[in-house]
C-alpha cells in the first residue's frame, strides 16, 4: 500500500472512530446502568432461603421452599414533581449520570417539552431523599420522580407543562395512581425543599386530575349584581366559630409537621402560591379547612 493510501486509510479510521464516539457519548454510562439493573434483577430472582439453608434458627420459616404462583412486580403509587434548579437539560442529565452526585429521577422534562426517561418505572430512583408523606418514610420506593428543567425562579413553559400532562396521564392510567398522590418535593420534605417553585401550575394539574385543589367558590365566594359585575367578599364575617388546628389538618393531608413553620410554608407554596414567607393568614386557614376534608 502506498504511503498516500495508508494516510487516507488512517484518516478514514479516525473519522469513523470520531463518528462512533459522538454516537455513543453515554456508552460507558449505559454500561454501568445495565450492570446495576442486573444486580437489582438478581435480588428479585433470589429464592428465599429455607430453614436448613439459614445459619440462624427460626420457627417461622419451613424446611422446604414453597413458592406461590400468584404474584407480580410492585408498582409505583405516587408521582413526585420537582424543578431541577439547574440551567439546562444537558446539565441535569450530566448531574444524573455522575455517580458522585447520588441523585436521579425517572423522567426529566425539558423546556421545549422533550421528555428524557432515565430509569425503568419499576426501579427506585434517588429523587425524594429524606422525607415523609403520611406515614410513608421511603417515598423513593413508592414513587416516580419527574424533574422539570427550570432554574427555580422562572415560569415553566407551556410546552413543558403540556408534555408533563401527557406523561402524568400515562403514569396514572398504567399504575392506577390515586389523584391525591401527585405531589411536590417540598410537600414531602418541608424543612429541606422548595421545589417545584411558586410558578408551578398546581391548580391546572388538579383540574386535569393530578393532585387535589380546594373549592375556590366556597373559600372565596363572590357577590354577583344584576348588571353582572361581581366583587369578592371579604370573608371575615363567615368564619366558623370552631377552627381546626392547622397542624392537625396538615397532618391529615400528609405533611410532616415536626417543623410546623416549614409545613405551613410548604402548604402555602403548593396551595396558596403567594406570600409564602408572610406567616399563617386567614386566607391560608380557610383554604386548609376546605382542603383537608378531601383527604379524610
Ligand atoms: Zn426536588
């Protein structure tokens, strides 16, 4: 082969290599992913040990293995929504593929509405962290994590919310997730988290069947006049004499009230969406008193 031909061949090889690399930037990452999936699958495939195989004595396990024929895989029963607090989809994907960050989610929804699925729904992603909802303290095991690409101080895009609604529809249908179980990260971790931000359209989601909302016409009744103009009533004269303890009502909804101020702030972030830091107001109390009954 002439030296010219050799250099052309070398150039071709390098071009092909460069092309192959650009097509497989996640190859190493995906290999590591598959390895972890295999390890999880091996745990599921393990046959429980019999009394004879165990090195400790127990009366509750028989000498002989008896496998039931009636079972299936456990399903997620919550969806927890987040904002990424990062500047781009690429940045979030990078965060979720670096082992040292120890964080991930099942889905990331881009500002343009593109959805990246990063984990099988049946596996446990690390999005919830330490938290509590009702008496459930392992939300990662029970939920699907959905992250929205958003820096935390900007509105969510229309395309992003539309995509999110399509995703939620599929998840709700596929796993039979109850309407009340579409919640935010700040709901389950009030003292640690403030996502999704005040811009997140919880009311719109509730109207579509994802999460609950209070009855606005009851909480904020409106007087309508004959000329069809209307004014909102200041509701101070219709306050019931018996007020519910806000901590009790928040607890019924699901909030961890071990830090009362944080629980109130998280409730306001989700259901009031203004004056988050201004303390507990009459409006907040009225919304809470209407809402908690839906969780009874
Ligand atoms: Zn979060």
